[in-house]
C-alpha cells in the first residue's frame, strides 16, 4: 500500500481529497488504506459511502459531534455519500458498549423523537441531498432470536474483555449484561 510519503504520484483530485481529509486531524488511521479508497473512487468514478452511526439515547447530539459532521460535509462536498445511521435497535435494547454502565433501554417513541432531532441537527451541517438515513433495526430485527444467538456465538468473553470499557467495568465489579 502507498502512503502520503510514497514516491508514487497521486492524481491531483486524490491529493486534494487527502489534504482536505487530513486538515484539522492529529492522525489519520490507516492513511494508506484511505489513499487506496480515494484512488479507487477516483479511478472508477464511484463515490465513497461513509457512515456515521449514532444511538439516539438523548434528545440532542452534542457539540463534539460537529467535528465529525464537518469532516463528513467536506467529503460530501468532494462528491461522496454520507450514511447517517440511527442506532434505533441498539437504543431499544440498552447497548452496553462504550460506556461505564449499560445504557437503559428506550421506548420506540423516545427513540423516534430523538432520531428526528438528531437528523434535524445533523442536517444543519450535512447536505441532506447527499445524506442517506438508515436504521440498524433494518438488519438487526430480521435476524430474530436464532440469528442473534448464532451471531453472539461467534464472540467469546475473552474477546469482549479486549475492549478497555468492558475490562474496566469487569475489574471494578460493574455488571456487564450478556447482550
């Protein structure tokens, strides 16, 4: 793979997209992979599809989300498509990841209300014409109990504890729900 220090000459459009992507970033992981994707998009004329997933667990997104939203808008301005993914399924079950404690499950009505405000707020930054809105229930619900158990069987406790958030909770005696 090539990286920004590679002797391979990048097309101007790819070099420009890379510069825009890196502007304001401390580090781009994994840069060589990103360059390859930008190059492939440039060569094929196929825009990239870039996802931002948020669980609508509160009525408003927070100011920290504007950093990623602004970066996504820059990519939209370069011709790429943003997928704004609403974690309606994970909000309904009380997703345990990324937190000090399992989040409380929300009702469908709470999630719907929060999701609407999330999208309205994100649309102040994102171009709604270049934004595709999706819900993770689209593929989670059809799995059913059998599919969920088969999926869960692919992960071990050891794998789960590789995550810092779960390891910290485990060591502190904070309950970790099986879901």
